[in-house]
C-alpha cells in the first residue's frame, strides 16, 4: 500500500462504483467504526456508507485517516502482487494460470454422511469438521439457505457443529458474502475462524494480513476457496427456471454445474438447463473478476472433471498441506493423484485464463494475463 492515507473515498471511486467490486464484504467486517453496511437486495451486493455525511463516497471517519476498508479490499490497487508476495514470496509466473500451488489431487470425504450431503465428494465438509474436532479452528464462516430453504436465497452463517456443517453443505450458485458472518462468530467467542468462500472472498484474509488490517485478519486462520467462474442473480429462479421451465425454487432439492446447470427436484425429477441461457443473469460483481481458481486460499476446491464424487483439490500453503496430510493419515479423506483426471486440471487452467481476460484495462495490470 502506498504511504498516503487511502480511505473510503478512494475505495468508493476506484472499486465500489468502477465495476471491480465483487461484493466480498471484506471492507464491511474490517471497518472499526461500523459505518459500512452491505446491500444484497435485487442483485446489488455492494458495501455502502451508513452515516449521513455528505455524499455516498464520503466517510465521517475516512477523512480523519482510517484506512481499514482499503486495507481489507482484495480488488484495491495492486492487490494481487501484494498477496502473492505475502503468501508465496514471489509473483505468479506466466505459466501459472491457476495461481501458485504445492499439490493438485482428487479428494473426497471418507465419512459416508459427509460424502452424501456434500458437493462432489464432501471434501469441504470433512475439512471443516476435522478442523473443529481437532482444535484447529473454533468456527467456520459458511453459507446456508434462508429459512426452510424454499426461497433458495443463500445467506452467510456460522458453523460450529457437525449438524451445522451438514446444513451448510452443497452449492448455491447465487451469492453469499460469507465474510459477513464474522461478527456472529466473534460474538460466539471464536478466535480461530475458517472462511469458506468463492475465489473473490478467499483473497480477503491474505490481503488483510499483508496490509495489517488488525484483529479481523488475525482471527481468519484457515481459508478454503471455491473454484468459481461466476454466480447468478437470485432473479434467475423466477425469470428463467420458473418462467421457462416451470421449476419453482421451493421444489428444487439440489443444483450442480457440469457444463450445464443440473437441477434435482424434491419429487425425484432431474432437469438440465444450458449454461448459455443463464449468462444474462450473471451477477454484476462477477463480470470483471479475474480469479477462477481461488488463487489465495490455503486449499482451493472445485467439482470440475469427470468424477462426480471427487473434488479437484489445489493445496497452496503449508497450512493447507499439513491439514490434508493429517486428514489422510487419520482416515478422514480418500485421495488420488490429480493426474487421474488430467482433463480437469486442463479445464481449471482454461477457465482461469478466461477469467483473467475479464480484468479491465483501466485497473492495475497484474491480475490480467502475464506475458510469457
């Protein structure tokens, strides 16, 4: 970060209103003065200034020199080289299309319950439960379905038990700023907190730590990233799935994406929707995001490839490797080489390259494609 005082006005102009904001809510949870709110109504998914102090780009505390929001933003200024240097000690090379990592493997939960309820093998559920039961973390920031699940609206929440982990399992494909559950976790006494989030959210912990954003950064001790090319606006349920296909959100049991949107209904029916029909409901915050592979997580996970019950797993840090090794040793997960599905790895690199092509010319150049 440059030496000058960079605060909400700069963040508002350069990120929030420029199209770079992904809605990760890192700035909201980092604000020590509680003057930032979060709007997730009607596809907005952006932070805003709560206090009536001038215009929306003015902050009553920012002018006094508080820099917490800019320190917490993983899209502000030269965020990517800063995080890469902090995590890995070097910038990403041109051939590292999916970021820097130590290992790539296929993994799944050994527990049949976690395997069944989880997405593509239940690995993330197994990681969270193992970390909780082995005193690695006190709580995890995850997403749940609102209420009884019939609205299919994804909302952030805290998981501290096996039942809560099971309730949070599965993919939504609409957006939940899981970071927003941080306050609840701290109020419940958590000091070591895992974040499970899409690629944009998984850059929040390291950018906070690199830029010294305070207690929030120190408490985020485990970072699980989800491979993500985009999420959809909630309107897709009514305007496409119901209007064209007669699939009411209350009747949907499970969704997945494997080259198409797969939908299972509570009555046992199965439907497929071409992804090209879904594109117009792409969430605004995803359109310029350059990170498909959750490049700054400890462990990045995704359900791409030919094996529906195995998770493509990218281990990036020493924390991630130690955790995976311990889980394998203790029989919590099954692991096979990533080379068993080379097409999945190739697809990850392809989608990562495609995402990097979104990065706009008006922003700093680093998150774009690196010249070979």
